[in-house]
C-alpha cells in the first residue's frame, strides 16, 4: 500500500485517440451505426402552431398596438391581441405520430399552458427522400 508503481502512473495507450483524429481528417464523424442515412422515403409534415393568450389574460402589447393604430389613423379596431405563429417541419412515420409529437412540443415548449392556448394547422404534406 505504499507508493504507486511506475506502471500505474504510465499514460494509457493513445491508439484510439489517433484513430479518432484520422477518422475526423477523412471526414468521418461519430459512430458509423448512428450516422447511417435512411435509404427509404420519409414522410415530412409541415404544420403551423398558433399560440395566443387566453381570453381571460390581459394583453398590454395588443392594447398598445390598438392605440398606436388609432393614432396612425386606422379606425374601427375594437380588439387587437398579439400571439405567435411557429412553422414546424417534422419527419414521422405517419400523420398520427406527427400530430402526437407536435402536440407534446406545443404543450411543453411552445406555449405556456397557464396563460396561453395553442392550435395546430396542417400545411401541405411532402415526402422527403434521403439518399445514401
């Protein structure tokens, strides 16, 4: 239990480091099994997520914009509420899976469920073919 032997203090072999550097220089990156490109057509779905404040929540930005529109000479605006539109393109095996993923994304990331509502609008679906 005394001092460590010189063998335990020796540096580990660096062959894996050199192999990694050579792979990077050749343009390879990461693990090959994870970097394989799919050779089949992958359905790609486009959607627009509309996020708006709940009717019970005050919208000071909307009120300021309505007042500014009146000052600019635009008459007749009785209500103006500000929201956000997020365009998303997602690859999924089918429309149901795409909708489930977008619902999860909208509920947990894009909208604050305490003060905001969200809705999903589907845009033109497309098929993206990924070549090897």
